[in-house]
């Protein structure tokens, strides 16, 4: 089992590509998957009127379990076999996982695409706050200003929403909280010597699929899904299966992006992706009501998101200096002052392991 755990978080591309390229590719992969699944889910829940977002979430969990288990059996990937310590290692991720799924799917069906994507921007300051508290990260004033611009645009746009839906707003803000917490705690739990990327995904889905099924049955969501009149529609069934597969890809790409970058970068990539979704939603979908202040707010959001992306990616693509342990005095290697000094001077590369102080994650800027 120890051998499996050591390889749980390994990724073959990381050894062949420069770290900056891997970071960029993982961010683009997440943005693409996030873009596609919002469009597919919007079609299922709005165009077809599928009444059961919880059942759709169960389908995405089932797809995740099957794909990862078959991949493990064929030795394509590795993660630890089950033991009694795994639930303790994962907590509170399973609860955040299912809350993120249900609230996200419920809010998608109740809001127009542009407003959904704008209100999801509040995930970003929540993630920044949680990374500061839970992971001890620090961000520059440029990053904070970019985040403030995103939130300001969201407030301006939401304040003039002519299609106000209180229930939809509640669900989307819950989704923001769950998404931020899920991203930060996933980053914390993805130690390759423990569960790794694939183990986190697999056991999250395993632990929550049965409780989610019970919840869907008790709320009548499962009954509504079985009585839905589009199951004989081949196009609907294909889009339902596509949503399940994209649900797996979204979770996997989000874990990759957080692993190689940060939870905050993952949140902002989702926001930048919404640049295209918001403007597409103004043309298609038929549920966007134009107003000048709403349009201005959208553009402020997008400008802040693009600014953050520019700052972060510019920082990631800069060459990092290697760690020179021989030139670090022994008394500084184990001290807090030494850790701060090495981080400030740029001697510690991202996710470097330094004797005496464990894993050190350097700031983005």
C-alpha cells in the first residue's frame, strides 16, 4: 500500500514539462471543462426542464467512481486501497463535495447564465480568505485589488438584475461557500504520500453517493427523475451521459489545477472562463434581460479576472531559482526565521521540501 500511496499523486507530464507549462496547461484544462459543463447542465435543466439536479449529481459521482476504479484495475493510475483511516483523512471534504454539487446544480436551473456566472465570482474572495486562514498564504496588494474589482463588478451587476430570483441567489451563494472550502481543503488533503489526487476524488465520490441517493429519494427528486418524459429522447440521454462524464472531468481538472497552482488560481480560472459564457448567455438562452448597469458590472468583473490571470500566470512563468541547501546555515534550516528568509529571497521553489520545515509553498507574487 505504501508503494501505491507514493504514486497516488504522480503525474507523468510533470516530469517531462517545465513547471510553468504544467501550471498553465492544468489551468486551461480546468477552464475548458468548466465552460463545457455549464453549457450542458444549462441545456439539461432549463431547455429540457430536467427536474432533478440531485440525480444529475449522483450520475456524475457514479461516473467518477467507475472511471477511476477501472483505471486503477488496469494500473493506469494508483491510489491507496480502503482502510479505516481514510474517512478521517478526508473529513470534511465529503460534506463539502456534496454541498458543492447540489447547490451548484440547483442554482444553475434558477438563474440566467450571465447572472449565475457573476454571482459565482464571490467564490474568489472567499477562497482568498480561507487560503489565508487554513493554508497560511499571503497575497500581494495587486492580487487583492484584482479580487476587489471582481467583487465590485458582481455587486454592480447583481444589484441591477431585472430577473431577481431569491432562491437562486441563496443557492449560488451557498455554492460559492462550498466551492471555496472544497478547493482549499482539497489542496490541503492532496499529499501524494497519503491519498493523492485520485484517492481524494475516488473516496469523496464513494462516501457521498449513497447519502446523496437517500437525499434525492426523501425529497422526491429521484421520483421526479424516473417519471421524466424525455428518457426516450436519444439526444437528451446523450447529453445526460455527457454531463456525467464532464462532471468527472471537471472534478479531476479542478484537482489538477489546485495541485499545480492554488485553490485561488482555480477559482479565478473559473471566473475568467465565464467571460465567454456571460457574453454567450446574452445572445443565446433567452433568459438574459439587458440593462446598462448590469452590463457595466459584468465588464468590471471580467476586467478584474483577466488582471488577476495576467499577474498570476506572469509570476508562474518566471524561472525559479533552485534550492541551494548547502549555503543555508544549519541554525536557519529549522527556524521560522529561516523559512521566512528563504521564501522572501526566492531560494525555495514552489512546493519545495526543506529539511526541518517540511513543505513550503511560495506566494504567487
